[in-house]
């Protein structure tokens, strides 16, 4: 195995498998310490990551402003 694959396998054995990660869905290496510290499960990690990526796309390409709501009271 290569050094990166060895590092992934070590992380999974030490922390990842217990949190729902495996060799097909391991998190980005830059996130390993945060995941370990806060015990972030795979489901939560990927849902939050997807939401952040969607927000980045909204910022990058612009999203329409929400319509103004007028209070007629």
C-alpha cells in the first residue's frame, strides 16, 4: 500500500469505522482532526459538506434575492 492509503487505513481503524466511515467514504484528510475531536459521524459530515458546497455555489453564481414581503397591517 502507498503512504496515503496506509494513513487512511490507520485513521479508519483508530476513529473512522466507529463513526461510519470506510475506504469508500472516508473524509478529506484536512477534516480528520475535527472529526476525531468532535466525533462527527459520516452521515452528519457529508450532509454538512453538501450544504456548504451548495452555499459556495450560490455565492459563486449568485442566487436570486428572496422576494420582498410587505406587511399590509
